[in-house]
C-alpha cells in the first residue's frame, strides 16, 4: 500500500522517476498473493476469522476473489496429478493432455492446442486475461457454492469503488498505467511459478486407484530453489512439495520442514536456469512411458493405429 501511495502521489506531482518502484510493487503483490494463499489454507493465523479477514483484504490488491479462489484451490489440492481428474478451467496451468488424447484430435484442434501452449500465449497473454477478466466471474463454480459466488461479486464491487475513486482523483490513464504496471508482471511471474512446479521433467501422473496425496507431493511437485530475496517475495512457494504434503504449514516453516525430513530430499530440484527451460518443454503425458514429453518428441509415442488388410 505504501508503494501504491508513493506511485500515485509521485505521478500526480509529475515525479515520473517513482516508476522505478514498479518492480518492487510487483514483487510485493506476489508476496501478498502468497499470504492470501496461506490464509486460504488456514495456515497464516491460528484464528479462522483472521485468515478470512486478511485473505479478503489481500484479494483487493491481488484482484483475486478470496473465497472463490480458496475453494477451487482446495479442489486442486484434493487430486492434482490424478490422470482421471482433469479438465477444470481453474487447473489450466497444472492440467495435462495425454499423447493419446492429443493424437485423437483433428489436425485443426492439434494446431489450436499447440498455440494455446505457446509461451507467448501461456505466459504473456493469458495471465492478464485471468486476473483482470476471468476472476471477475464465478467460472467453473456450481450454484451450490453460494458464498464463493457472492465473494466474486463483492470483490468486484469493492474493486469498482476503489479503482473508480482512484480514477476520479488521479485520472483513468494514470490508474490504468499503474495498475497494469504492478499487476501484469506479478501475474506473469506468479503463473510461471505455478506452471514450473507442476510441469517438469520427472513429474508423475497417476490413475485414481493408485493415487495418494503424499506420494503425489513427492513426484508431482518440484522444489524450486530461489535466491533468498526471491524466496521472500514468493513466500517460499518454491518449496511446493512440502506445501502439497501438508498445506497447513505456513510459508515461513516450509524450509525448516524440508531440512528436517530426509524423505523430502529426493524430490525434483530446479534452479532458475532449469526452471526457465522447463517452462516451455514438457507439455504432454505419455502413459506408455510414464513421463512428460514435449511436442517435438510426442510423435515417437504416437499410438499405433491398426491397419486392416
């Protein structure tokens, strides 16, 4: 909030050098999202009411409706990397398509699918669409989720009042510039973090009868080793295997838990360089070989079509 205040007041007085604060504000927006995320798991505070209050306040800065996102995220934790539980819009960045399903598509559908997985679309175009537009509607939400649906509309109303007041005082152009300048980079980085921790070389998908949450945490999540300062801004989300193994652990205890238990030491470890490479590499699940494969090698795993003579 202090960054936002400095940005708005600085621009209002013609001090455009305050725009150097945009990267810091984006980093703090990412951290705010991770704190909202902890609130959604009931792990940031002992009291449930405190988690709800702070989570909902954070949602006004992350543009992410707290109750709606929390419920969908809980579903994600309930069966991620379960090959028989896919297709939810809310899991767009952790979901997968099998090689068999890919080759069952028409040529036009395969082209469209490959375009949808292109880095420009995945990392540059989709994040702002998700945070500015998709989160404004109760997508993928049953009618019975009344609290979650109400939360979306309440969040929207609060955002209209907040950004409407800012636009009236500072102008629509300034408000749009600063909002986009802060939220857009944070959304791109946040999506990249989520993507690389669920799709990487060595990730394992399992059928329902063999799936369990602890094994899925060890084989379905990566350990993204980040420099200390990036770890702080991302709320230690790089220790994703620990988070999935026990979502009730707050972000500031994840590293301690990783070091305390040797069972976590054999998980997939990614540095920043490996993370960048993994972002654009593995896209399809090859059930025959039990591994993720890129489009470039998917033809080797293409199911054979019997030829009638």
